[in-house]
């Protein structure tokens, strides 16, 4: 468990499932931690949205938009 005492959740890229601290794959195979299983389930959507925002910011910075 984390030092805060709250359960943390991860999205496993290998198994395409939510995992808890009690049963999780190696760090290179997971995204997180997240505060809830539902947040972990949305990990890939979160990554996609962040990447799109960062790409747009890069384009703005480079003067493309």
C-alpha cells in the first residue's frame, strides 16, 4: 500500500486490465497510480487526451497554428 494508506490502482499494458498494489505487473508494463479503479480503466483515454494537448501546444509553440 502507499504511504497515505489509500489503495492505488494501475492500468496494466500487458494484460489490458486494472491492477491493485496487491497484484500488479512490473512498472514498465503499467500506467498509474490512480486513486480509483475507474480512473485506471480510463488510463489510455487520459494518455490520448494528454498527448493531443501536448501535440497542439508543440504546434502552437512552433508557430504552426
